[in-house]
C-alpha cells in the first residue's frame, strides 16, 4: 500500500510547482468515505497514477480549515488533480478504482 503524506494547505502551491502531476486528497478526520478513497488511491500503482505525487490535506485540522472555507469545500472526500501547477480536475465523493484510473488518464 502506498504511503500518502499529509500536508498543510500552504504546501499545495509549492508542491504543484515542484511536481508536474499532483494529486491532492482532501479528507476529514471522521469521514468514512475519505478512508475508502484514500485506500483506493493507496492501492494504485505508479503507472495507474501516471507517476503523480500523491498527498493528503485534512480539512478537519485547525490549520487547514481556512483552506476549506476559502475554496468553498463543503463536501469531502475530494480529489484535486494539478497538472503543471494548474488545477485541472476535481472529483467529489468516493469512487471505484476503475473510474479513478479513467479520470487520471483523461487529465494526465
């Protein structure tokens, strides 16, 4: 299982500049669907993820609540795909692995 690093919202801009392909899982501490999506992403290979950097942003953490407010995040889990620093796709809710692979192929 892939280890997914937790980040602070301030790291998103820096990471999206460093990594051409960035996948940000936006989760919450007490969200069962967030766990499902994290497990789905964690079980995917590098080739299925198109060698994207994968990180997790927990919006239930006090330092990340402002990010959720500023970006009108009202539903989690949420998956954001950044391509060369630009947000290209947002997926809301838990999805099956095949659908996730299809979306990643479409945008990466």
